[in-house]
């Protein structure tokens, strides 16, 4: 009888231990347009004069250090005890900005590495990807160049594409995007964003042709909303519904935007210009890593907001208000999604 009791207790403890080891773990993906993170070094190949000590904004080392510290503070605040595994960044001027951010800001103890390529953008702003090497092991990364058929000399940001191994042993494909702006008017510039969306969609199709259940994350500032043509019709990023296909893309920010919320405020209206889009395989809870609609958020603590004296309510606490230095963070709020494995 004692032997049976000991065996029973042993099996029970083994079962509890196994259950604890099987507890879900977090893989957080964050995206943030940091609003003009420029260094103070003149780049002769770009129009960065505005953000130099001698420029019209009088951008100097003190302001640069404050900007760097602010970005680090936001990333650390979102992560809490578990820093984000991946951080997509928009409006980064140079590799120097990334070196300083990862080594000399509040992120210095988090040991982030980064992927970055200089793009042909006229102002010199690029996208970048910070990653925790224990959570994401890149084996491929490349800039996807954008050449507009009707205006081949016109320049914009490259798309950053990376593939890496995640803790489950699977491959995760990541796109970091910053689509062309709405400068000159939404409709007048729409064709440029639609073309960039078609380039991303073509790359997605090639991934799906090789693997019927790929793990894909597309994130960034798309300068269009989830319901605009570039996103819904060209990129084909759908709202979540009851029927999920591993071969479709789903926009996790669609519902949030439809509710009148988002990461950016323009003329008193919040909207989701910043988005995280995933392939259907990552929405399947039977897979080794997955997420659900309720796991996507925009991050808006009090320190990232200020009073909107024109349209009431709150608005992002930005670095510049027009040409006046405002000592804030960004004109966008960061967004993030919790994945579980």
C-alpha cells in the first residue's frame, strides 16, 4: 500500500512539474514611429540639415540625448519585466542612432541587437528592427527596394524584411514598413502607398508559395488606415472573423480603428496608421505560437499624452509642435501584440 501511495505521489508531482513547464510564455512584438530620431552628424547624401545644430530646429546633442532616453523609456515601459522580443522602429536616421539607443539609453542592459539598412529616402529616415537574440535568431535580412514605375527617380523608405528562428524552433518572417506619407493630399498620394503595398503582397505570396502555413508579421506606419485600399484591397489584410485561413493576412488593428481608437491623432480624430498584420497561422491557438485579437494594444500611459487644447481630450506628447521644440516623445503612440508559446 505504501509503495502504491509513493508511486501515486510521484506521478502527481511529475504531472504538476510538467504542467508548470508547459505554461505559456510571452513573445511580445512592438512597433513605434519615434518621430524624427536624427543624430547631429551631417550626412552629405541626404537632406538632414533641418536636424543639425546649425539647422532651423537647432537640433543639438542635449536634445538628441533626451530623444534617445525617451525612446528607451517607452520600450522598457512596454516590456516591464519581459522586454519586447522584437521592436519595429520608424523614422530612424542612421546606424549611429541605433548604436546609441541600444548601448547608452535605458535599454543598455537589455542587450538588444538590430537590423538596419540605409535607404534612399530624401530625408534619410529609415526603418529598423531591434531584437532579443535569445528570442529571435535572424538567418536572413534584406532591404526591399521601392522603384515607382511612373516615377523611377522618386525615392522612399525601403521595406526591411527579415527571417529568423523563434523559441519554438519555427521560422518567423518579419516586415517593417513605413509607407509613403500623405503629403500633398491623401488621394493624390494614394497610388504610391498602393504600389508599396503591392510589393509587400508579392513577397508575401512568394513566402506562401513555399510554405502553406507561414508565420508572417507585417508592422509599421502605413500612412493609411486598415480600411483604406492599400491595406484592405492591395495588401489584402482583412479584419478578423470566425473563419481564419493560414493563407490569409489579418489586420489586428482593424477593430481598434473601427472603434475610433488608434496611435495617431489628426484634426481631433484618433486613427490606426500604425498596424500589426499577421498571417492566419499565428491566429491558430493549436499552433506552437499564436496571438488573439484581445492581445493587441496601443500604449498610451499618461507620460506619452498631453492635453489637446484645440480638439479637447488628449493627444500624443510629441517632440516638436510645428517648428517649436516641445520636449516630448513622438506624434505617434506605440502599438504591441502579445504572442504566446
